C-alpha cells in the first residue's frame, strides 16, 4: 500500500519505521532534519510532491491541536479515495470533521508512547480502534497492531475520550502533583526513585501532548474525584483514625485487584 505519514515526532517516526518494511511509505515534516535518518521511507520536502504520489492511506501524526489544520493542508494533494487516518490522543471534534469531509477514515490511538514503552516488545501494550471508522481502515490497523502483539480495544469517539481521561489524565495528574511537590532527596527510597523515573519520563513528552490530554473535556471530573479522595485521606490522617485508614486501604486493594 502507498502510505503518506505527516509529522515525524516520536509516534510518527515509530509508524514510519514499522510500516516501511511492508509498504511503500512517504513522509513529510516541516523540519527536514527530522527526516534524515529514515532509510526505506521516501522523504518529501513539499506537500505539493504528493500530487504525483497519489497515496492510498494518509496517517496524520502532527501535534495534538493541529490535526484538522493538517488534514486541510493535505486534502488538496491526495485522491478523494485516499483513506484518512489519525492517532490523536484526544478525539474531541474529529468525528464531526471526518463527517464533513465525506471521505473514508480510520481513527486509532496507540495507548503507549515510545518514550516509556519498550517498542521492541509491545505485547503488554494496548491500542484503541474507533468503532465509527470504515471497515477497510479498521482492518488495516487491526492487522498492524496484531502483528506487533498489541492488544486491541474497540471504542466509539466519545468512549475513547472518557477512557483517556481515566487511563491517561488521572495518572498524569498524579505524577504532575508529585513533581510539583518535589524537593531534593539525599536518601531517596525505592518507591521515591520509581515515582521520580515516571515523572521524568512524563515530563520529557511534548508539552502540547500533555496539555491536550489534560484539557480533554472529561478530565475535570477525574480531577474532582482525585481532590475528593485526597480530602478524605487528609481527614483520616488529621484524626489519626486507624480503623478508617484500614477501611480505606482495603478499598484500594479491591480497586487494584485484577
């Protein structure tokens, strides 16, 4: 298949390197230097070069917040039959945009980042396929993810954003609060060092990515839940209520039990 990938950030670069072994891949980034290390992919210096390529699949990997703008720039240069795809971490507004284009589309979300994930072994990672996507697109990404042993989940656009608020925004918020309260530790314990490693990994991600995930319309409810649990824990600690602390810890063990 002829595939065009726009944006060579961490996910765009990962997709380019994975897909170029089985498909003919063209790639473009506004920073030409980001493309210099791709061996098997064709590098495009201008979007106008796409007129001759006529890709069958266009995967939009630009930064969150610029997704629809990037689609608008590319659409004049690709056939009307070209399958549109995105891997955006927040889907708010994309369903309406796709509907307006009238083109076939597939929306998915690899639920991992190359920064923290072991991209050589993804069998413990997950990806979401948006159920409203066309069958051809879902089949392509389903086969791709399965080839890497990635677990696949099917959610609607709305279900996806609710899931992201729970599975990404909640731990992100906890990690950001941990980093906000940080001070130098001369004798850090094991748990502290693990949390620090997570915080450093998270804060090495792109600021726009972190911002857009936190600005998900469903994140506020998760933050309110975190605040209520912190208030409850603060109350238990102030009262030095051993019985209530035992109940609280037991409830947490139930929550995380597999």
